[in-house]
C-alpha cells in the first residue's frame, strides 16, 4: 500500500472499509439516494470511488462529478453532462444539451437558472423550442428507459450551493435549485441513483438555512475514523511497504499523540516519522513518533491543517461563524476541553448586546455543527452534569492553538 496523503485512493491503496463499502452499496442498490455524512479528511471520496467499483462490478455505470469549481447552474450542468457522456451514456438529447449549455455559458454565464425558471432554449434540428428544465427531464427519462443503471456521485455540492447563495442574497435561487434537484431525484430513481458528499456537510448547510426539506429524500450514511485495531493494522501495512517494522506498542503511541485515528492523520505521521529514520530505515522508536507529531504542528506543516481553518465559514452564517471561532479559540487552550457554560461565556463576549437565551441557541447550533464536522467531541457530564467539549483531534487542537491563540 502506497502512502498517498490528501488525495483520493483506489485499488490496493484503499485500506479496509469493506463493511462501510458493502453497507453503502446495499443502500444504493435497494433504491435509495444517499447523503454520505462524515467530517473532512475521513475518506469520503475514496469510499465513493470504491462503491463505484462495486457498482461497475454489478453492471452499473458510475461517474464521480466534482462540482467544486462550479459557480452557477450552467457550470453544474456542463460538468454533469460531460461526465455522463464520458461513461458512455448514449441518449439523443444528451449531445444537444451539451452543445446548448456550452453555447449558453459562452454568451450568458451565470444568468440561467434551472430551478423552475423555465428558460426557453432552441434545441436545434428544426424541433420546437422548449425549456431547459424539460430537456433535462427528457434526458433522465431517456436514461431510465434505456435500461442502463447509472450511479452518479456528486462531490463538493455545498461549495456550489454557497456560490449560488453568494450570487443572489434573497435565497430564492438557492432554494429553487435545491427544490429542482430534489424533484429530479424523486422522479427518476428506477435506474438512476445519486450519492452526495463533500467536505462541508450538506445536512449542516441545509439546516442553517431551513432547507432540510430539500434533502429529505436522501438516506443518511455515515463514515467515521478507524477503530483502534484497524488504525494499528493500517500503520503496520504502511510500515511493511517501506521496510519499517511498526510494533503494536509504537502504533499505540502514535494513536495517543493524534487522538482521532483518521487515515489522513495516520498517513501524515507515518510519512514524517519515516523521513526521520534515514536510509535504510533504522528501527523506529517512541521518540521518533513524538518528534513526527511535533513537526506536523510547526509552521512549515500548517498547509495540512489549513482547510479546517480556512473553510470553517463554509456552510455557516455570519453569527454561527463568529460563535464557532470563539468556541474553538477557547477550547484549544485546554487539552481536556471546556464545559458548556464556559463556552457560553466565550460566545456572549462576541454578542454582548444579545439576549442570553438567544446566544444560548446560537451556541447550541454551533456546537452541533462543530461536532458533525469533526472539530469537537462532546462528553456528557456525570450524573446529569453539564456536557463538556474538546477537540476531537489532538493534532488539530495543537495547530489551532498555534495558529489562532499563541
């Protein structure tokens, strides 16, 4: 197994996750559209690609559509149509739609909205003019009737949704797109399945904007960190690939240093530790593991953690973003975390003129978002006492402290 850091992996570089793969594929095969829920850096895209392999082995066509670079409805459609073409979807209307969207993007970029706005297009070939929305429905109708089964994984959808919201502040455009997309999924589900994922949770994004009804057709499926035995096994397999013997005791030291055994963190630590061992590598010791972890939170390695900081605001409104910054800045100073009442005081300093009950509601929403997105871990108090919150990742806490507070 190669130690590939920060990129989706396939084939022999995809480690374990057989149970998660089988569960997700069964859910899709049973007729569900799925929302894959997991914090960033857990391996959602790699899992989607693995599920795509299962789909292909069962006679399905599979495509991963990354819409991170899309900023409007037309760029979304352009990307989707080209991907469908690339996997051999061969229905007459697809070529016409690709040509029309390409022309429209050149002439009226960002101006055409598909969410029920009924934009009139000329499909050419002497046919009667119709709406873009109806032509898209025709595309999916023909895909259903062709008998081909198609699994479409859409990565980073919330990034596109944020762009739609930024382009039209009333929220009508965003709501229109989500309602249209939901209607499309509900209408065509016989031979077409959708798998939605992204580094910002679509559930969080929708909840903050009161748009959860637009995704209630999606069946949630979660993906978490490795268990301790799996994490140890992963480190040992990485070691075998580099001629490094990773004892169980040393692996446990690494797990104690990182706190949260994401594949990403395991790969980072192993990479830095391996660099310390020389060539040919000497036998690793506890001090090597600890030194590797110390190096990872030094300024030269901030790039590995910047997405957690730089993309915190994605999916949050302004007040929840301020609240989240206050919470994380307060907690990162305390290894064991802080109780909720201490966090409430920290957030109230950000909103000194607001009613305390209102600030408490802001905090509750913020804590829920930070839990779901993998920043925080909640610990319930003993005998009904107040809950406390701590950074889930020890490495992320140390980075956050160095970057934001120290």
